[in-house]
């Protein structure tokens, strides 16, 4: 049963920093969305070298507590390490974060952004065989654009879907239907299989305006007020690999055993 189509695809090579839109992506059950959140700004007293990585929000500099990070627009080539940062569209940093000197430049720059002394400067960590998402690296985050529109209409303000920092944005006719996919199976295009397994709880990071870098819309409180919970979007495992690109149809190919009411 066709339920919608792929609207856009995104990765976040450096956790918390800018989304990077993809023209297409080749996903797999082992690696999910490649290069998603493989770097992160960690607190200097945390050790992330051992696998599995700790995925606690307290270990990283994130938008929840550091909204000013949204004021820096970034682009990272995760394969070469080439990293650029822009403030008010002016290039302010260009370095290779895979090199020792580049990492040092990166850390000093973001220490200044966060107004931290040298001994508290963030540490750039690089995940070799996993990532720094809240789940394992084979999972992805899906948002239904119909739900974004419904929340925007109820709140009386246009909400940028990228506040939710998803990998896969699907456009459907029905808001909140995504919760009913949990336990089922989605097919994207002809090949890719995706198994939704969990609702995504929202935090204060969604309150941050990606342009002004201030918290201007209380997203979790609005969701709670209008729907009685604080979940938005779902997590899903890649069950069958292949290429995804915008415009591809999305079908519910296997129904969950029990419907989770929205």
C-alpha cells in the first residue's frame, strides 16, 4: 500500500552541527545512512574511544544547552575531512579535521564559539566503526511532513522540518500515521526495506531556530499540549539495502501486528 514519497534526505556528519542534504544515498543494514554523526563535539573529560560509544546527551555539546552552535553554518566532507564554517555567510574556518592541526583549529574555533577556556575546549571525536547517534549506526530517523504541517497549523507558526534533524523526510497525506508503522515494514522504491521500531522523543534542541540561533518555539510543550505526548518522528532499522533518492514512492509492505493509536 503506497503511503507517500521521499521528500528529502539528510546527514549530519558532525553531531549537532548543520544538516547536509543528499541527492541520493546508498543505505545498508550494517551502516544505515553512511557518515551520519560520525564526528561530535565532546566534553574533554569523556572517553569515546571504546566501542560501543556512549550516546548520552551529557557527553556532547548539543543544541539543547548550546543554541549558539546553530549560528554557525557548517559543511563537512566526511571522506576527506574538509570542513568549512560560516558565520553570517562569511567563511570563518577552513580545515582538515582528519589531521592533527585541523582538529586543533576546529577545537579552538568552537571553544571560542562556546566561550570556553582552553582547559574546557570541546574535543573533536571521530567514530570509526559506529556513530554518535542515540541508537546504533544501522538505524535512521524518519519524519512525516504531514505531521509537521499539522503541528504548524495548530501552533499558528511555520515550523522548519529540519528542527527535528531527521535523515529521511517522507511526505504523506495523513499526519501522525507514522506511529502506526511501528512493527511493520516500509519499502522505498523497489528495493530498500525499512523497519520502524520506536517513536522519537523530543527535547529542547527542537526549540532552536537554525537561522537566529535562539530558542523561539517550545516544540516539546506544543506537542504535549496538542497531542498529549512529546514524541515526533520515528526510528527505523534498514532491513534491506539499496539506493534512496527524493521522489521515490514509500509503501507499507508489512502491517504491524498491533496498531499504536496516535
